[in-house]
C-alpha cells in the first residue's frame, strides 16, 4: 500500500471512528430518506447536537446528502455501505462465537 493510499484509509477511518458516524450511515443503508428526528430515533441514544455534528461531517465528506424528504446517503456513501455490507453477516457469526466462549468460560469457573 502506498503512502497516499495509507493516508486516504487513515482519513476515512478517522471520520468513521467518530462517535455514531457509522451508526448514522448504517441507519440510512436502505436508501430511504430520513428526517432529523427519524434519523435520531433510528440511531438511538444520540443527542441532537452529536447527530448534527455527525451529519455535517458526513455531508462534508460527500457521504451524506439532504433532499426535500430528509437525509440520504450519496452515491459515494452507498458505495461505502455496499463494501461494509458483510459486516452484518460477520456480526451474526461473531455474536455466536462470543456466546460459546462465554459459556466455556462459565463452565471453567
């Protein structure tokens, strides 16, 4: 990986590591626009101030847009979500493995 590619990955990860950034994107993954209030409910336990900050950052990064019906992912944002789509399948496998590990640990104590 070139230095330029590493820098680009670093910048993207820095954006996505911001609190609730991925959750905001994930809440919009179905492609349907959401109003601020609906998006806040979809993300859950996010303050209006934090949501507003994440929206501004994601819009500035070209991942999120706003239309007459509400917030929606851009083409670039949809591409990112497509690439993260395997996260859902992985999360299911991971939860099962964690439950097994916890059960094994509980038997040992």
